C-alpha cells in the first residue's frame, strides 16, 4: 500500500514541460516538423533559413503563421497546406519556386497574407490561387513572370493589395484581375510597352497605382479610364516617356500625381487641367525649362509642387496665380537665377521653399525671400548666392537686415537708342525696327502692335531673338504705331515707332533702321520677296510663232518617218534580208 517514489523519467517530463511552456513552445507530440521552431503563443511555425528542399509535413493544425522563407523549395504541390485551416500568414519568399500546381493553396479559407517574393516563377496557371477568398495581401515581386492570363486572380474577392514589381511582364491580358476590392497595385520594372488600360479598367476600387521603370513612351488618351476612385498615381523612371496626351488623365479624381524621372520637356498643362482635386504634384527630374504663367489656375486645391533636378530656367509671373492653398515649392537643383514674388498667388501662405542648387542672382527680385528667411522653411538647405561677386557663396541666413537695401538692388530698364524711327515704304517691303535696352537684371523686350496685341516670335510680323521687330512683306493694314516695352523688376521703359505702308508696289526691298538712320538698299533682286510681280507672257510674239512652227514641223516629221517605216516593212512581206536581223516575223495573212 505504500506508494513508490516517482520515476526519474516522470520528473524529467515535468521539468521539460515547464521549460516548453515557459518559452512558449508546442509540446504536443509530432506537432512540429524537424528543423522548424513552433510557438504556442502566438501560434507560429518558423522554418526560415533551414535549407529545406521541399515543404515539410507535420505542421500544428492550429498554426496561424507559417514562415518557409529563405529555403530551397522548388515546387508547391496541389493542396499543399490543406491541413492548416486556421493559417492567416504564409511566407514562401526567397526560395527557388518555379512551379505551383493548380489549387496549391486550396483549403486556406482564413489566409490573409501570402508572400511569394523573389522566386523563379514564369507562368502562373489559372486556378493556382483558387480558394483564397479571404486573402488581403499578395506579394509576387522579384520573380520572372512573363504574362498575366485572363482570370489569373479569380476568386480573390477580398484582395486589397497586389505587389507585382520586378517581373519580366510583356503582356497583361484584358481580364486577369477580377479583383473588385483591390485598392493598391504596384507594377514596377517590367517589359510592358503600353499601358494595360483595359486590364486596369476592371479595378474600379483601386485607390493607389504605382508604375515604375517601364519603357512606355506615351500616355494615350483615356489611359486610366473608369478608375474613378483612384487617388494616387505614381509614374517614375520611364526614360522614353515624352508625351502625355491631353485626355490621358480624363475621369480621374487624383489627389496625388507623380510623373518623375521621365523625358517631359514641358509641363503637361492640358492633361492636368481636369484634376481639380489634386493636392500633390511631382514633376521632378524631367527636362522642363519653364513654368508658364496662368496655366495652373484650374488646380484650385494644389498645395505642393516638386520639380527638382530639372532644367528650369524661369518661372513666369503668375505661374501659381489662383492657387490660394499653395504652401510647398521644391525647385532645387535647376538653372533658376531668380524667383519673383509675383509668381505666387500669396507668399503669405508659402511654408516650405527649396531654392538650393540654383545659380541665384541676389538682387532686388530675391529680396522678398531674404526678408522672410526666418519664417520660411528651407528644409535644412539654405539658398546660396551665385552672383554678383560681392555676395557670391553667401547663404541667405548670413545677411543682416541692415545690409539688405544696399546689396539686393536692381537698375531699371532703359532703352538705349531713342532716335525717331518712322518708316514710309511701299507694300511688299520688309522693315526692321531696332529696340535695345540695358538694366540690371537684363530687361525683357516686348512689342505691342497698333491693335494693342503682343507681337509673337513667329509669323509675318514677329520679334527676333535680339529684340528687333520684323515686318515682312508689309501690307497696308500693318500701318500704325508700334510700341517697344523694355522691363525688369526695377522698372520699365518704352519706345514708339511708326510704319506707313503705301499700296500697289513695283519693287520690294528691305528697309531697316541702323546707326546711320533708315537704309533702303537699291541693288536687291526681286528674289528677296516671296511675292513676285508676274509678266503677262514669258515670250514675245515672234518667239512664240517660231516655237509653234518648229513644234508643228517636228510633229509632221515624226509622222512621215512612221509611214516610211511601215511602207518598207509591208514590202518585205516577212523575207529575211542580209542587212537586217529579224526578231519577230508577222503571221501571213493566208495562215488562218
């Protein structure tokens, strides 16, 4: 009746059980595969980096997370994980998987996250993802996938995010997705040569789309049709992209748009004008030379513009007029020499300004920036003066308030030659009016026509690059007073010239105003004019009669020769002569 002492094995089992429970390890017999680590709380099975060549067996049936990453698994068989009905997270990244059989993940009704990143998949057969009705996140990046076939992602109605970057995609069929809940799609570094508009149009719940490192050269009209819920579109590293069609973004309600590191030579104003909800715009690292005035007024809610690392030479006055919420401008690392206050709707709203990396000319045009240097946020990068020499390499924060009026100055524009210029010419004459001005900064030259219109650099009446007004082949309606306006940030100056054109010209010459006054060359040929005065007839009557007679005689001679040839041929009757070689003998009239 006396109890025997507990056996040593029983005591060892109790100690072992306490240790397993203490460190959260599963203790049920046969519940953890060899070389894997199993935890009871949370219910994880960790098999990462164990040199596994295939998916092992014997997983705990109640496991919620299974990590098989960084192994040498090559194949995922049919219903490979069917014994894990509670699994929520499965990681197969960084393996050698080249084939997944149909219904490979069948039975994982609760799976929410699936990672198959960095494997060797080339083709995904239709039906591989069958049964994943609860999946929210799928990562297929860094594989070798060539094509997405129709219905590849069928039955994944809960999927919200799909990572498909860094594959070898050459084609996406029209109906591969069928993902009515997908909100984010990433397509980076593929071999697509056009936007898969039809496939994307099936994703009507999409809110974020990222497409990086593609070889597409143009965004066509309606490239993103039916994506009415899309809020963020990120296009970057398309080195061939130089065309954005005017209706390419039509129908989108974007709040964020990035088209960076491409080949755009100008801001795509027609494509942007529809985006009335846009708040963030990034056009960095494009060879854009100018931001024109009064072209962005439709973007009423725009708050940030980034155009870093471009080729910006100027931002015209009124460029951000009407943008009352505008608060961030980033134009670092461009070729800007200045940024005038008139560019903005209200500089009082501006919070962040990146001007560093530009050859800034520190004169009166930048005085407004320096005076706000304590209130503006330069994002840790102080603007630096490049000229004039007296302030070269000085940062804006180094200037004292006392020296600003002395250093940040300008000299008003002044027209140099104010001698009267009055031209009285005949119709068809080409006239040049000179207008030269100086000032600091160098003034711009603008000509106004007698009808108060600005004369453009193109057309029959135009302004040459040196500021000279050219009126080619003057017409009577060109007569009147033309005004030259020279202006810079410090002031304006003007000059008025007169042109009087008489009708019915005989000879057409070029008149121009030089240092010696008006000059009208007398030795210019009629070829200087594009409109020639034509004579009634190019020949006189005698020449015309002779030419006609010669032509008639030539015609008669040709007819006579033909008749002589036909006569001798008919006389020969097909007989062979010693002096001729017969290549063809006509059939005899008696030969039937």
